[in-house]
C-alpha cells in the first residue's frame, strides 16, 4: 500500500522560506507512470494546487505562486520536497503531498491524485 | 484560465436521500473532470475520475456524469459516512490542476 508522509516545521515566520518533504513508502518515486504533487488548503477553505514534479525533475507549478515555488525530487531517498519563499499569513494552510496518475491519449495528457498524505499544518506567524 | 464553479455550495440532506452536486467549467474540458470527497481533518479521497470512472474501492452509490462544461456527482442513497465536502477538479490542461470551490453536504 502506497503511503505518503509530509514533514517539516509547523510554524514559519513571515518572509521566511517554508521547506517541506514528502516521504514515499510502498512504491518507487521513480516510476514512469506517476507525477508527485503538492496541494494546500487554508483553514476553512478549498484546495489549491501548488505544483507537480516528475521523477526526472520536470516541474510544473501554479502561476499564481509565481517564482516563490521550488519543487525537487530525491530518488535515492524516495522523497520530494517543496520550498515556498517569502511566506505571509495568507500561506497559512494544511499542505498535502499526493501522487498524480497521468494518462495520455494521442493528443493530450490528463490525470488525478489517487494517494494523499495526511497533511501538515503550517502557520505563518512571528 | 479555466474557472470551476460548484453548486450548491452547501446542502442539507437525510440518510437515504439522493444527492446531486453540479460542477461547471468556464470552457469545455471534455471529460477531464475528477471528484474528491473530504471529511473534516482528513485528506481528500478520489471518488471519480474522467467524469464517470469509479475509483477502486469507492461504493457504487457514487456516480459521475457529464462532458464539456457541465458535470454531476450523484449519491443515490446517502449514508452517514457520506457527510463531507466534495470537490471537483479539472485536468484538461494538465499538469495544471484547478479545483472547484467545494460543496459541503451535512445532515438535515
């Protein structure tokens, strides 16, 4: 059974950089069938996709977060990571990591998140 | 950018009721629409992918339909464990993902 576990600080100061890691067990992060993603959810609000990475290192992120997002993968540790810079109070949220299953037809690719971590609450406060 | 809306934003229902939730895209997304269920304090769980395909292990009382811009999630006989918030997600222009705002289903 695939499992994902987020780890990182629960409290970050304004203007600092958040660093989170997602550890994957029960499967290989280097599988060619999957991407790996980060999604967040502010308290009482909806889901926001942050970004996605392939084991090769190809990344995609939400344009609304501009250049603040860095996602990386460490296949040797079966982990992938998120860095979000210039944190503000609006970045307070539960951060989830998840596996993204991609499927393609002759013209395009699509997918869904099928396995999720439990999430970790990150609060931005001085 | 493709925008997603859901209606209603919340509803109250009783055990055994048939519940229908609608998700609308601002432009055609073909069938590339997924549905998730989220219970309080828990991560979302995939229910339906590509508009109508039931994820393994999901009860058959859940079903999805639609294509283009209009999609529906139906729960044929609401069970106590179904009280949750439901989100749609479009992956038409993957790897970008857009989630809908959610529909909360609570007990009448």
